[in-house]
C-alpha cells in the first residue's frame, strides 16, 4: 500500500459507474483517501441530484469509448490504476476488451469491481435493473407493504448498501493483494443485498421508529459548484485517521482524464 496520511492515500480508483450503487462504492473509497477518477461519456443519461449526492471526493472526466483516442487514454489510466469499477450489463465491457480478465492482463494486480442488479450468474444476468426492480423481485416491496399492495421502501436501501458492501470487498481485496499479491474480482449486486436484508428480518417496529430529525452531527455543509450543499457525513468514523472527502462534488466532465500528480 502507498504511504500516506489516510488508509487509502495514493490508491487510484477508476470509477466507470452511474446511479447509484457504483458511485457510492467509489465515494466510500474516497473518504479513506483514495484518488478516484470518475469516467463517463457526455452522451450517457444521468441525474444531477445523484451526482451531487455521490460525487464527493472525486475527479470527474469525460471519455467516449466509441472513440479510439479516448479508448487509448482509458487504457493508459488502467495501467496506472489500483481499482477498476464498472456497473454495465454483463458482457458489455468484455465486448470492448475491458472485462475482468482482459483488464487484469493489461494491469496485473488490478482490483476489478462489477456491480449490477440481478447478480453474476443465472438467467437474468444480462438484464438491466435498478432499485425498484431489486426490491420487487427479492420480496422487499411485499415485506414493506402487503402481498396485495407491495410498497417500495422509503430509501434506496439496495443501491446504497450494495455500494458499501462493494467497498468492503474492495478493501478486503486490497489487503489480500498487499499480503499475497494477485489480481482480484469483486462482485456485488442489488438483489444479493436485498436477499441479505430478507435474511436479517425486521429490525424494529416501524411505529416506534423515529424520523431523521435535525441531526447536525450526521451532516456537513460545503461550498460547491452548485452553491452551498448539505449532505451526510461518512458513515464510518476512525479514531486515528478520520474519514473525510478532500474534494467537493463537481459537475461531470470538470477535469481532464489524468491522474493527479
């Protein structure tokens, strides 16, 4: 592991993900000091509110994988990266030469992170999916409502939690790489997270659960490109190396596609 003031100082993360689990994964690594470079294409749809919510700690650049020069630039970034995270449908990046085995051959020692909705085996592996679908097919919407009237949970629980679990897997892989060497493939999915919630079972009586209230200790406020932005602080605190985001969220494509010096 590189030397630095935080656990992931000097670790380079390429974040090729969008809304919402994948960006949460990279944002979590950034709070421990990782240099995260978020890559997307200007032509891809996005949501500004989710960029505001998950772009903390990141640099953000545009590359178009349909352009040969941009593909070459991405390959150069990969060769200097520690983590490559993607949230595309199964097989999409393999067809472009960017699957886990292909990237590991390009950059031995890479931690390749795949995040999707339905998991990485089975008949639905190639389907697109998102939070509402994951809550539906795993039964969470029935548990939140009733069999006759299912209801979505009031938060994007599968998305955010999948991002946190993927970050945990990445930390474990980085630790194993430091001790044993090798390249690693971390896989997470919204439906696996939903089934984990099902196995946990109910944790409280909804009638007795308190609302969010006004908890200043759980939020922070900073000046950003969109003005003053108030958002949740990192969920995990460390005594010796406090978690923080060195960079404030910025609009997509703000930076060049290069690693910081």
